[in-house]
């Protein structure tokens, strides 16, 4: 462990642990006065807004378990493993390594300088990142460390709790057959938190029925959500105008966005319902 010293401005210690156990013990030792930091791109926005910087920052930069990528076989299914420390830009630039839906999501996050530093782990852990809907649409799993053990958890379960574990990696099923979409609405091209981010995926079988439907949404101040009821309504269906109208209504009822100073929840529901229905109709024809 290297103690990097203190910053002259805010008297913060930056710790550089080299193992998960060390990182966890530091957090336990300093508690509320400490935070894990990966790229720091989100955390710096908090300090810029006047929030106090923790007096101990525990850098995840030297955590080998969070680096790299590869293939993993879990219960007979092949997954792509992405270390939590992979940057958004690395993901964006490597179409040959990663699923196109992930690449598409990474492309739509922030500007190059932020993508160069910002990590996938940080994007997920902050709870509102734009990678989350894409990963939910792909049935991604997380590998987590909770101070006792390393274990896997579906991302769809992770987002339901205030999980404080360290994210070690993300496991994404290697399924290139699914049709997918990803759309993000912002107030302007450069960074402002997304108003709404929508991702979805499904298979279309030989009878032109939709199967394995996944719909996920989030946005700025809106907590990520899977639309289970709407997915169920689409599962096994063939698309007709009447059915799409019903799906539109159910999304409108099921999606619970927040209202923020610039966009109402009603507006967000309208955009989400329109986007999902039109993307599914486009991809299923
Ligand atoms: C100009 C600008 C534009 C941005 N645009 C977007 C955007 O369009 N979409 C978007 O989603 N985000 C955006 N962001 C926010 C941010 O850059 C990204 O979400 C980024 O992926 C965060 O990753 P990071 O490594 O920098 O996280 P950090 O800032 O280092 O950490 C964020 C949080 O995650 C925790 N954390 C980090 N890694 C782990 C881990 N492995 N395990 C457990 N906890 C961890 C930290 O403790 C902290 O609470 C933007 C930020 C800026 C400054």
C-alpha cells in the first residue's frame, strides 16, 4: 500500500491499495470519511458543485482484478468479462471485442476527455450511469467483493438495493443474435445528465414472435428500471398495431421517471413509450 500524501488544497489522502482486501479494509477503517475512486470523473463533478471531498480517497487504479477483459464460461454459457476498470473509451473503440450494444452505449457517454478516464465500474456504481440500461438489456452479471467473498449478482438485482460492494467485473452474455436498440435524450450534445436513456433487446423467431424481450430505462435523476410487465406483454407476441398500442399504454403506466427542473415525468413517459414502441416496430419488420 502506498500512501500518496495529502493534496495541498483539501488535505485529502489518496491511498493506492493493490488488493481487494486492502481496499476494503481501508474503507472499513475510515468509514464515512473515505470513498473508492476509479476515474474520478463523476466524483469531481460533486466537488465542483461544492460537496466535500472525502478526507481519504481509495484509488482502484492498482487493482489487477478490475483490469482487462476475456471470455468466461459460466454454466455452459459464454460471457465476455469486462474488468470494472475498463474505460468507456476503450469499450467504445473496440467493436471487435465487445457487444455492439455496449459500444453504442459507450459512444453516447460524455466527451472524449471524460471517456478516457471514466470507467465502467464507476458508471454502474454511481447508480445512474448510461451504461446501466444497455447492460440490463443484455442480462449482465456483476462480480462483487463484499469484504468476505467474491460473488456474482445479476445487475437487475444489484440496482434494486443500495449495494456498497466493490464491483470487480461485468459479465455480458455473448449473444450476437439479439436485435437491440439504445437511445439517449439530452438537453444538448455535450454533457448534461441524460433526460432519458432507453435500451432494449429481443429475438425474433421463425414465426416472427418476439422472445427474450428486455426493456430497460434510466436517465439523469431517474433510477434504472427494467420494465418487466411490458416485457411480458411482448414476450411470445407477433406485432400488430393493436398490440403495439397496448404495449405503449403499459410502458406509460409502468415506467416511473422523476420530474426534474427541465422535464416532467409525464414528458419522460411519453418519450420512453414512443421510443420503445417505434424501435421494436422498426427492428421487428
Ligand atoms: C463532463 C462530464 C460528462 C459526463 N457525461 C456522462 C454521460 O453522458 N453519461 C453518464 O452515464 N455519465 C456521465 N458522466 C459521469 C461519469 O463520467 C461517468 O458515469 C463515469 O463512467 C464514471 O466513472 P468513473 O470511473 O470516473 O467513476 P468515479 O467518479 O471514480 O466514481 C463514481 C462512483 O462510483 C464508485 N466506484 C467507482 N468504481 C467502483 C468500483 N469498481 N466498485 C465500487 N464502486 C466504485 C465511486 O466510489 C463513486 O461513488 C459525465 C461526467 C462528466 C464530468
